[in-house]
């Protein structure tokens, strides 16, 4: 099975005349889908591997990408610090979507539905991890005080790099734990069944035409 990768982030630092008070990181999420089709769990899996997103060069079932925007204004008194700060994320979550249930057994349909929900929850957890990391970074950045604004800017950039590294470790730890769960998922176990069982499962899902019944 393929691992989910860490979220890719593009960062823009814009120090300007914002007047908005400090608030929790804001976010928007766009869901995008790629279609898969097939008459069995194995065929659906193959379709995911062919049409799914690439994460860090690897094929994946689903992915989450995020664009981060950070802007704020420095306040200079006896020292320099951020007066206010706006941090927002634009997430894109890409998931597989079944184009048709025709030809699939009820068992496979049910397992696919459960697997789809599993993938969505997984990606939404990545989103939650990023937002938690962002909230912690925002708190630390707002606490920065320096003798010059240049020094404050440099310290905030250092904090941003440290937050990114720490957050990626959290994503990796989450993915490692999820790999154990995904390996035990009924849909995945059906896909990875021993060859003889796969053959039997495929045969059971493809009866002779005269015996075929509607799956709707």
C-alpha cells in the first residue's frame, strides 16, 4: 500500500498595513475528485493507482495540499513586535469517487463506501494537524519582541521553519499509525487477498449473463 505524503505548503510573507485583530488561523477547503471504476475491489484499486494523486513522487489514494498566507504589521515602541497577524490556509483535498456501482457486489460496494469515508477522515485529520500547528506558531510569533523589526522578522521566520519541521513530523507519525489501520481495512484486505481467493471473489462478482441481476 502507498503512504500518504505530507501536505505541500507555499508561504507568502507580506508585512503591511493590516488592521485586523489577532484571530485563530482561518481556512477554506475545496474538495476535488478523480473517478474510478471497475467490477471488483481489485479493479477499483488498480484504477486508484492509475488515476490517483502523486505525493512526493509516490502514487497515493488521496492527498491534501495547502497554500498558506501570512500577513501582519510590526509595531515599534521601545522594542519591535507584531501588532496584528492574519494567517490563513487554502486546502485542496483530492479523493477517489466511484463512477458507477454497476457490476459490483453489495459487499464490495459497502466496503468501498467505508474505505472512501476512511480516506476523507484521514485527509481531514491532516488539515486539522496543520491548523493546530498554525495556531501554535501564531501564538509564538505574536510573543516575539526584538530591539529591531529586522531582528523580529528573522525570529518569526525561524519560528515558521521550526513549526513546519515539527508539523511534518506529526504528519509522518500520523501516517505511520494509519498504515496499520489501512492494512486491516476490509476493502484493502479484499484487494490483497491470496490469489485463489481473489479469483473466487472475481468469479462471484461476474456471473453468467443469464443469471446477472441488477445491483442497483
